[in-house]
C-alpha cells in the first residue's frame, strides 16, 4: 500500500531533453521535471541502492590484446588503469569511506545538481515503507556489506519545498562535488586531435529509407586520399541467408561456403569498401576481416573474404575503443556526496 504523501515515480517525474539549466550543470542533456504538484515533505521517488564496498571497483582497464574467454568475452588488463567508469557519476559516496551507493530508482538518474536552490533531498527510507531497506545495515561495517550479495539499502528523494508541475527537480550533490565540478569547468581543455573528431553516430543509418540521405561510404581508394578520422572504424554486418552463403576467400582465391568455416556467433566484422562504381541503390562490395581463434579462444590469424551487394545499412561506423567522450582522460568523474548527518560512522573506513 502506498504511504501517505508518497507518489509513484512515473506519476511524478518525467525525463526531458534538452534540459532547463541548473546553476552548476548547464550542459546536461537530460533532466527530471514534476508532472504535477508535489508538496513539501512528499516522497518524490524511492531509490533502491546497489552497494559497492570499494571505490576501486569503478576503475576501468585496458584489455589483453587478442585474447578472449571461451564465452567470447575480452579479458581486462589490471596493470593498465585507464580511468574511472562513468557509473561513478551516478553513485553516492562519502569522503571518509570506500563505499559507493548507486541508486536504480526509475527517473532518479535524471535529477540534476543545484547547490544554491535544491528542492529535494535524500533520506533513508523508513523501514515500514521500504522495498529493500534493512535498517540494521546502517550499524554494520563496509566489510559486512561486501558479503551481502543482494540489495538491502534504500534512499527516498523527499521534497524540501513545494514543487510545481513542469518545474525541474534538483538535488544538491554536495559541496565537495560542487567544487570539483567548478574546478573541472575552469581547468578543462580540449584533448589533442579534438578538431578532427567525428562521432560514429553522425555517419550511420539503420534502414533503407534513412540511408537514402546518409553519407556515401568512401571506397578504400578514396580513404587513401581523404581518410576518415582516426577514431572511426568501419564494420559490416553479415547475415547467413542462403543468398549470402558463398563468399570469395581472398586468401584462397576461390569461392567458399561461409557457414563451413566461420562461427555462427559472429555477425559483425571489420571491413573496408572496395573500389566499385556505385549504383543508385547504394550497394557495396566489401572486404571483411574475420578473426580466427584456436581451441583456447586465442586469436591466431585473420581471414579476408569479399562480399558483394552489401546494402548501406549493413555498413556501420563505430568509435575506436576508448575514443568516445566518456573515455576522455579529462572527462568529469565524481560521486555525489551523502550528507554527513545521515552517513553512518560505522562505514567510515578512511
């Protein structure tokens, strides 16, 4: 039964883009706005929390080259620390603790920061109305939380003033976050090569109609003269319909039955467009680079096969690994701060 003064998120919050400006984050793409009147003291949204005992878990790493698991996953190289994962920006923490709490309540991730005029605050959910909250965990240690494999903590976002329909919902992420953000804005400089950066999404199309207005894919010869930016890689999707079973194996200089020597789990391969005259239908001849793995799933070789009559929508561009904005070395990363007055002293392990 719904507690008095509480509201379902879908009934109260909606996400919008682009956002109305906040004082500290004017360039956020999304926000949360009230869909109806919210009274001071009302629960705007519940937020069950995933607990991450140690912040180092948010580090991201490079990958061991040419090695994948039997399940097809890459293996991280723990000696190659690249930065902090984007998830950190959506979690709460405290300067005196290694613990992170990451909310997954619907709509709460769109609530932006406002240090001067917030209209909601986070509080611990009352156990009588909680979905997951276990009050005893507030007296336990971080080591105890490490052993808990299921969620057991929960915040409520509570209105600290009346909020009108259409008004943006703001939370104060804390003084430490606010200062870190302002320092980031003051110190930020474009990385080397930013002027030549083109995001892959600007070149892609996903169906026949959309592709009529999409940029024509440059042939290999054209790319030699006018290459795509270094951050872009070209991939080609390949299906296994009967009309595509036979492909030309450049290594063997003969036509081969594709299904006999390529794993069916692979559908997308690095490729390049081979010089041919373009037709009105925008069909392409492409060369696929197909990785070959041994019985231990270690990459040992590459096959190069030629496929004709490939539609434009089957050719996609992707940002090279670690080149999109979220991987920039100067991208902002900082957890939101839990107020001292509600943070348990038993969790202070720094």
